[in-house]
C-alpha cells in the first residue's frame, strides 16, 4: 500500500497568502501605469532626472552672487505665475522724513512731502508726488482729502513753474472733487496762476469755483461768507498783479467787479479785519501803472474799458464800498498817488470866490491852532505858506 503525504492546514494557508500577495502586486502595477499623478512622481526616473538637471547654466555660472540671487527670484516669480500686478508701487522721495509714498501713506505724509519739495524747490519730488496723486490713488484716498492735496500740489507746482503737473492736478481736482472744493484753496490756485501769467485759467476758476451766491441764498451763511471773502481777495490779486505788470484795462475791470461785490460784502457782515484786503499794494500798483502811462512806457490795451484820469481813482471807488479799517498807510498811499503837484489858484472869503468845481475837493475844518495850515502845507510840500487864517 503506497504511502500518502499529508498536508497540514498551516502550510496550505501560507500558500494562499503568498498567492494573494502576488496578485495584489500585479494589480497595483497595472493601476500605477495608468495614473500619472502622485504615484508617478515618486518614481526613480523622475528623481534621477531632478538630480541630473543643473542649477545654473554655463552663462549663469559667470554671474556674480547678487545677480544669481536676482535671477533666482525672477525664476520663482515666474513659477508662481508672474509678478504680482496688484502690488503697491513705491514713489521714492529725497526727503528723510517721508522717503516714499504708497497707497498706505496718510494725508499728512503727502502734505509734508509737498511742503518740503516746495521749500527745497525739489522738481524730482514734486513730479513723483504729482504722479502718485493723479495716477496711483483714486478719490477715496486719505478719507476724501485727495482734493485738498491736489490743490496744495497745484500751488506748489505753480510756485516751481511745473505747469504741466499743476494743470493735471487742477483738472483732476475739478473733475473728481467738485463738491468738496474749498474757496480758500481755489483762491490760492488763482494767485498761483497769476504768478505764472496764466490769467485765462485764473479768471475761469474765479467764475466757476468762486461765483457769486444765487439770489435768495443767505449771504450770512458760513459757506457764502467764505465764497464772497475769497472772491474779493482774488479780485484784489488780479487788480494788483495787472497794475504792476502794466495792464491797466484788466486791473480796472477787476476794480469794477470789486465795486459790484461791495454791497454783498456789507450784507454778509464781513468786517475789514476779516477781509484783510491788500488795498495798499493795489494803490501802489495803480500809481506805478499811472506813472508808466504818463511816461509812455505803458500803453493801455484796446479793450472797451474806459480808464479814469488817474488809475488810483478806480481803487478809491472800490475802497469806498468796502468796510474800512481806517489804516493810515492806505490814506498816505492815496495822498502820495493822487497829489502829484500843487498850484495856488486863489484865496476866497466866500463861496462866490471859490474856483469852479471841475475836480475833487477836500475841506479841512477845525478850531484855531489845531494844525489845519500845517496839514495843508504838508500836502503842498511847502513849509511856510499860510493859505487860510487860523
């Protein structure tokens, strides 16, 4: 009887486990062949390729260390999808206190930078500030103070004869911040434009931003009072500038506009101290221009403007409708400008003996020994001539 080999249960189970393991390996191999994802990146082939790829090319090896570092940064940015276009630009300045401007800068930083650039006459900084305010930020910058900063920039740029930057700032201010423009800022821009002889734009801003209040509007409101005040000061600047520059027609026209605004000044309750009109300078300009007309160096323009016999009278007419602070310097300037020479005509003891009333007259009335004759002699530039009995 042949012998039969007995198989133990433990041996058969071990064989089944081995067969199952090999089957699983075959299945995993087929699956990984069709999935190029995470399993394939751990393959030895990709690792070997990474090891064989050089970090720098032959040309890049000759670069200095800072240049290689910069090249590495560019490669990293390229791998991330390019440079971040939303990154804030930095506008570098020469100032040590405010060395750069970004979208995170405050209104005080920009104001300080403008003030410093104007004081130092730094054209580089004023141009960078102009680019920053006109191109980099919008009307919401600095909690809505961008309009005021543009006005300050325009004044500084005009002071430095950077007319292009000033013109752009003025245009954007009027376009984007018309509702928040302050009369004081408009008046400052007008003076800046007059300084660079740009009368056309100055008059345009005067009529647009400092126009008279509408009929029925309360003149004593803070807003209207400020508009009337700044308009009067701006007209005074126009008159003064054109008198000194030998353009009497525009100056006299401005004085007539001051005469028209005088009653509104009175109704608004503005005082001479609040206005602080530059009457003395306007008088001096008118006197200088009148001297030029007499000498033939100043030729009146051909506009249909009737000039007075003496340009100072146009200023005196404007002064008469404005509140007066009775400044002795103003009256002294008027006397020096109007009284050029004195001529003794006659002495009269009654009204019938008085000269013909064909010019302005002044009467000195007072008690005896109060100085009437001394005053008359001072005006006439004589020391010992008594015209009237004391």
